[in-house]
C-alpha cells in the first residue's frame, strides 16, 4: 500500500493530468481514478463502454485486474485510458 | 562651431577595443561571460551594427517617445477606459503587465552583459542603448498599470507576478533565465535579441497594439507601440553577431541557439498571446487571428530574417507550422479550466458567434476543442459548477513548464515525450522540448516543475488551496470567468427554446 503517482492521458481529453493512485489498485481502479478528472469535465461519458489502460504507445491493454505494483509502471509514467466499446 | 556628421566620427569613437597589457584577454573578457567562441578580439571588431545611433541622438528620440506615451496617458486618465472596457480586455492588460513588466527590467541586466562583456565594440554601444531601453520599458509598464491598482487588486500583479511561484511565471522565468540571465554576451544577442525580439515581440507589441486601438484603449496601444520602436532597434544586436559566427565556422553553434530560443519563445507566446488574441479580445475588435498574426510576423518575416542571415530554418519547422493552428487553443482551455491559478480573469470566448469565428479561422475547431467546451458549457448551463473546476494538476513539461497537451475530441492526439536521465523520469510536451533538454541536460536537469514540487511535498496542503497559497494567490486575486459566465445565457436560452419545441 503506497501512494503512486501516474500521468493520465485520457482519450478525448486535451491535457495530461497527475493522478494519484495506490500501488495495490487494479487497472480498472486506475482508469476510474483518471476518469474523475476528465469525464464529465471535458469528456462526455460513453455509457456501456469500459475504460481500459495501456502504456503510452502500447498495442495491448493491461489486464483489468492487474495491480499497479505488478505492472512495472514507473512513478509518473504516462498511461492512456481508452474507451473500449461493448462487445456485440 | 561646426559639428561633424555622425558617420564622420561614429566608427572611430566606438572602436574601443584596447590591447590589454596588465591583464590577459581572458581576464578582461572571461569566456564564460563573453562567449567569444574561441574568436579573438579582432574577429569581433568586424561586427557591423546596422543601426548606428549616438548617445545624444538616443536621448533626444527617447525623450520625445516618452513625452508622447505619457501625455496620451495623462490626457486619457479621466476617460474611464479601464472602468468601461470589456472585462476580457482588462484581462489582456493584466496578463500582459504581469508577464512582461519585470521581465523587461530583468532584460536590462542581459543587455548590460553584452554592454560590458561583448568583444564587439559595436555591440557594446548598441547594448548600452538597449539596456536603457529595457529600464524604460520596465518603468513604464509598472507606472501605467499602477493607476489601476486601487481599483482592481489583480493589477498589483504587474509588479508582483515575477516574484511568485505562479505556474505561468515559473514558465516565463525558466525561459528568460535560460536565454538571457544565464548565457554569455554573444548567446544573449542571438537568443534574446535575434530569436525572441526579432521573431516574437512584434506579435505582442504590434499585433496587440492593433487590437488595443480597436478596443479604444489608446493609452495601452500607444504605450506598447512606443516600446516596440525600441525593440525594433535593439533587436538588431544579434544579427551582426550571427554573421561573425557564421564567417568564422561557428554556424552550427549559432543555429542551435536560435533553434532553442525560437521554440521556447513560441511556447510562451502560445500561452500568453494566443488566448488573448483569439479568445479575450472582444470579437468585434479582433484584427486577425493569432494564427494569421503568426503567419505574417513569424512565418513570413522571421523565416526571411533567418535565411537572409545564412541560417537554416529550425529543424522542427514543420512541427511548428502545424502547432500554430493548435497549441494555443489548448493553452487557453487549460489556463481557463485552471482559472483560479491565474492573476487575471480569463474570458471564455466561446459564445456561438465566437465559435463560428473560431471554426472559420481554424476549420475543425468544433469537432476538437469544441468537444471539450461542449461538456464545460453544459455544466455551466446546468449550474453544475463544481465540475467546471479541476481537482488535480495538469502535467507540465520539464522544459517549457507549460501543460503537456494536444488535440482533443474527434481528432484526439495527445502525447507525452518522456526521457529518463540519471534515474529521473522527465516529461516533455513535444519532441522539440525534449531535444532542447538533450542539448545540455545538466543545464536543466535540476529544475523542478510545479508538478515535481507538488510530488516532493513542497506544496502543502496537497490540494488546490495549498497550490494557490504556494502561488501567492490571495482571495481577490485568483482568476475566475471574466464575464461572470454571462456568456452562457445564450446557451441557456437555446436550451429553453429547444425544450419548448
């Protein structure tokens, strides 16, 4: 359990923002923490979508249950939060 | 008694390079301060200043300029222009004075370095006059806003801003410390006078003067036009120095300094001048868009200045040309959204009519920047004001110290440019900012951005209140919407009309 700063690059938003999470948070929790600062402020919510986390420039999303402490992310590293459309 | 013509004695009188005998040349002109680039004194004697002015001429001309600007101020003092002008225009003045006045005064010290330490006699003469110019600019731009301090506490930031840790001032100081306070005389001539003043001050002092005249603020228009006449003279200090460097095989070093300074100047203007021109200035008073001014003053004129000098366009010119349509929209949205951290009240500038203008000047604005503003406007219309303010810090660039941003909405393109150096992860807003850092990492590596300071626990308590205290923003000083959100009434009416069917 430790405070862990990350840099949020939220799909549709215009600016990188500092997001404080916990090292034991999962990627879903990280995405939710990032969303607080973008969704409803400058980005519209997308009902039904899931917010996924990936490393900047990464091709794959990080697993939703992966913890920050297991992810290899460095403090202040930039993550992209991407809307994933519901599967049809 | 007959007086010799200036040109019969000027060159001789300013040829003041002596042959030192009691000290070495390096003691007389320490290389760290003189920036001789390994060139001996006699190489610098070929420096030929294009603007030859003597001290008596200077005093006479400056006296007339001062008389003009101060008499316009005196004549219009009772006109209540400040009281009656659009709040957006007041914000232009507040932003300008706070960002510029004390920086001008600091520039006197940079000019003084050229005056004392340059090995080029002609540069020493021009910089003597340039130093006096900058003192004049500092004095005027503190004196003119002073009459408004009793009416509006934010006007006090004309003097106060430079001493604070307000984020935009950290950015301004980082840039000016880099290009003028901590460089040798020759580098100052290239980075401050050639790159920053020739390239960019026309934008602030002529472009803005045109808007001021349109807005009926003739005091401000006269003041900044008067200043620009000095700038256009002492901005020419750097050109002949570049010529000497290029002739002596130092083109690469000269080019690097130009490239670094032009980029930093661009970033600073994107946050200061861009929002002023495209959002704060009332629509009916806008002469040209920021992009159009940039294309006229920087792309057309400065490009020519560079190539005439024998230099190349900076390697990032394509990136720059793309950015002049985008970056300042982000700087405006960012500074507006984090408005309590400003010492002025930003005008939103996003009524339907203003958005039409933005869409016309910047095709695609509504699908990109407008998407973020749509959410913001809905919150204002709904009275959901808590969501119109931030609850965290934007991540800022470790070079320009400004938010790292890009295009939002349907054209989403935002990117971090990270770099790990000596075990520390740095973040940059562009490839160019990172390149500047890489040119001389040790020069910049120790600096802490506002976010670094926050993470280091230097800002307490660790929330907006603590951040505002750290930035010296007292109640009554921190920014809010210039028009108290009156601009949103039209959106409320549109929604009511829609609901009524």
